[in-house]
């Protein structure tokens, strides 16, 4: 039975998605190995390196063969890599043409190219999720453009913001990830065909022509130089997934904190039994957010692993390559799961604007002390205004009185602001939102031509 959360019959759909798992399933991986071997034979036939009849026979064998997975597993355990065992089966299926299977290639050529094909499909899924998440967040930001709430720094109420502004900040991260993904593809989606030490000596003088044809067949870019031991592209992919899940973890943390009983400003979508406690009937735990945060922590560790794995020795590594076999599939599956949880949670997020407003009032106006200070500063000078409002804040906090009432008894402030009603206006958090609504507009405006 499966023993990891990404494959577990119990946990797998909490930490991943069926679509992403399918890309990295054993059957799909072996299918990619065969696809790459067939592409190699076709490219070599097109460039006159092997007979066209042999390439046709290999292609037919690849389409018709049934892989013996038990044999493949046994031979892989002996060899240490799955390519020679799959070549054995493909060559046998191809009959006399089998002698041309894997002509001039090395194991890593096939495995790396197959990995890139998996990454290409996996990035397409990530792209789809990011685009959908962008639309969800854009809608949420627009609807709550002017919904006032407490902005918090160091977990303390700082200044009023709007919920739409908070969501626009989340949205800005997702938009940058979409941009990063588009920019990254040409650097990463490169074929690998270079032979034993990366020089294509086994295919010289036709090596570069075969490589170009091979990459064209697979729809991948032709590298400028062999990347057997230059793993920055793969490290960039996983680092990108770390950035994506890091942003999702930040969103999840905000939602979890705002769901705390004492805040109660938002809630994850209600599904009967979701987030329930085995003993406390009132509980409604932030399950999607918790899973998003867990994914961020797990993928972050794989980012470190991939960065460490960039340090390959000479022209072929003795171990770091194998670490990629762990990090790449798990990172994509975890990221896919986190994105699915984010789409579910944010598309149905319950926003309590009344509670947000009530929380703005719990300090009795202290949250807008800066507003009063800045309004009085032109007449009193910034530092003098600061000192007066500072003293008023201490009185308001100690005596648990509204700041407006305390300031109404400070003639110099009343005069500087133009009367008691002006004092109360400046003490209303909804009147000190800065450019938060305009920032929402600006972020949404950037999406105009891309949604």
C-alpha cells in the first residue's frame, strides 16, 4: 500500500490532485522514456544516421509493446537506472531493428528529456490554476475595494486598510508568478541529447543535427550546451514552485488568523463536517489553509535540496541527480494540491464586513491616531502634534475612553482641526484609508488585457 501523503489512498487528494499525479505516475514516466527513445530514432532517421525502416519498426514496437513492470523493476534495481531495462524490452519488441534503439545516446539523455516533458505538462496545470486563482482574487478585491478593516503590523492594529487592498496584495503575487512562469519556460524546456560525456562524440559529425531534429520532434528547445551537470534550469523550476507555495502559505496564514474566534473576519467555505472536531461541536477549523501552509513548508525543503543538488561533479554526477527524482515530482504534486485548495477556499471565502468594522472600533479610535496627528501637523508642527496626540492616546487607553472624546477636551487639537466635529471625522477609521481603494483599481487595471 502507498505510504506517502502524495500517494496515500486517504490523504492524496488533500495534498495533491489526480491530474498532477497522473503526470508523474510510473506508467506515464515509462511512457515518456519510450516516447523519447522513439523521438531519437525518428530524428536519426530524418538525418540519415539510422535506416528509416529501422526507425519505423522501433516506432511500431513502441506503440504496440506492453511493458513488463516486474522485469523492469528487477533490472532497474540491478542497473541502478531504468533506461537500459526499458531499452531491452523495446529492442526485443522491435526485432531486427532493435539494434538501432538508443543509438548513440546515454541514460541521462533519455531520463532528462522525459523529465522535461513531464515538467512541461505539469507547468501547464500550474498555469491553469494560477490564471483561475487570479480571476478569483480579482473578483474578491473588486467586491471589497472599500470594505474597511484593521491593518495589522507585528500582530497589532496599525492603520485602517480595506479587505480589497489586502486581496490586491495577494493578487499581485499571483500575477508575478504568472509572469515568472512565462519567462521561465524557454530557459527550462530544453531537450537533452549529448552522449556519454556530453560531447555527442558517438554521433559525430552528425551529432548537432541529430540533436536539433530530436528536440524538434519533442517540441523542446535545443540547448546551447549540454546540461548534464548544469542543473540550474531544474532548480529554477522547483524554486518557482517554492515561490508559488510560499505565496499561498502567506495567504493561508492571513486567512487562518482572520478566522480566529477573536477576529472572526473571514471563514473558509462551509461544507458540513469540514474542519469539524471529534470532541468540540462548535469547531470549524481552517482545513484548506492548513494544507496550503503544509505544502509551502514541504516544497521549501525541496527547493533547498535542488539548490544543493546543483553541485555536480565533473561531467556526470555521483548522486545529486538522484535527489531530483524525489524533489521534482513531490514539489509539483504538493503545489498542485495547494493551488486546488486555494481555488476552493478563496472562491467561496465568507467575508464578514460587519465584524471587520467592529474590530476597527475596539481600540476606541486609537487606530487612527496618525490621522489626527497628520491633520494637526500643518498648524502645530509634526512633532508637537505627535506629542499631544501621544498623550491623548495614553489617557484614552488607560481610562478606556474613545480617543475622539479625549481629543475633544484638548483645545489646541480642536482648534487645529477646525472644531469637535472635525475631530470626530478624523477619528473615523473609514475616513483614513489612504490610497487603498486606488491601489485595488491599479492592480485590477494591470490585468485588463490579460484576463
